[in-house]
C-alpha cells in the first residue's frame, strides 16, 4: 500500500537511545493528543493535539512582548502572573509569543512534521540501534493521530524496522485494527478494571479500552505487554490486582505479561509550565515490598510480571 506523504502529524519530542520501551536501543517518537486526562500523566504537554506554550516563570521578566505578540490574544499579565488561555492556542500558526520572548520563559511544546521528516530522523538513528532496536511511538496517545501513525508505521514496516507502540486504547476499534499488521510489539496501558474508578482518575470510561484489549488479544500476532502504573489507594490493593489478573486471564493469549511501574514525579514541573494542576505532589511511592506483593499475585495467577525497568527486552 502506498504511503501518503501529504499527511502531517504533531509531535512534541523525539528521543534516541531508549532502552525501556522495546528491545534494543530505540528511537521514541512522542505524538501530541490524548483523549484521557490521567492525574498522574508524566507528559501533560502531550495531552492537547496542538502545539502550545510552556511557561517557565523563573525566567520571565514581564516585559509584555509575548502579550503584544500573540495574534490570538491568549496571553495576559495580572499582578506579575502570566496567564495563557491554551484553548486559543489551538488556532495559532505563528507561535509569535515564544519567538518574541527574549528571556526564554516561553517555548512551544509541539511541532507539525511530515512522514518523510520523521523518517529522516529515524534513518539517522538507525545506525545506533544494534541488531534488536527500532522505533516506538508514544505520547500522548499516538492513535489519536490515526492516519499519521498508520502511514509512519507502514513506512517503517516496508523498511524492515522493528515497530512498537504504547497506547491507552481509548480510540476506535477501526483505528486499532488498522495498525496491527504493521506492529511488532504493543505496550497496552491499563489504569483500572472498575469503570467508575477509571472515570474518576482519567475522565473517560474503560469500556472501549477493554473492548480494544480483547480485539488486540484476538488478532495481534506480535508481542503484547500490559503496563500498569501503581497508584497508592487507587489501584494497588490485592482485590484490584486480582481484577487485573482475572481480566488478563480471560484473554486468548498464550503468553501473558504485565509490567508494573511505580508512581514517579518526573513530569511534575511540566504541570506548572503547561498551566495544569498536579494531584500527586504529596505522594511518594517508597513501598518497594508492596510492588513485590503485587508481582507475586500476578505470578500466582500465571501471569509474568516485571517491575519497572526490569522487563526483559
């Protein structure tokens, strides 16, 4: 099938030499846009589909250049507080606020790219992957930009590049099904099995997500690994772990794998920079023994479980 090179996507980062998101050394491509608003999200700047300003207050000199430069009138200064209406940023094409900022207090998270532009970077990195490396698409939610993701995966597939994706699964069944032939690995993020608690922390129901898990488990020929961020007093009880295990065991999978990840705060500073509230400032997950207890529950239910970076790739 011919690649449509006229399709553009919006990314907010590309990282090389990753060893935690698939086999070998990999190139990670972070796509913007996510239908969920998980309270522990480590990439809040990836939630909106459009490029948006990140504001570093410590560098601001309040000269109002960004206020005057913004064509969308999205920025104002009130009592030495710079406020950005990011909804208005969705219509912006110039990003003059960051261009005229002389102190470096504003920078734009996200840029539009073509398939060929991204693939040029992939080809540059390819020499450093080794025998097992490849490309992993993450975000945000890469399947929010379904056409772009599909065409990029096709191009990688046609070039014999190992492909992986990290997805929350809250997209149409049709979108999920379209990319399966071009993927070698899928990291499927699970938040909670209980629908009410899923809505509480992410803003959306998990019904579509669980339907897509069943679709992938039935039709995907590659390696499927579930990822669960362990959140204290949310999804870390014995009962909730057992619910995850029961659901995974209900799937037609020969190999059942779970990667549990302790809550971390590496994205905390980006919440203030993107004008969002961070809900987990006071929670420090230091109970390593609890992670091993969760692992034992999965293992007891015949599910291979690895903690953090211990996943064998």
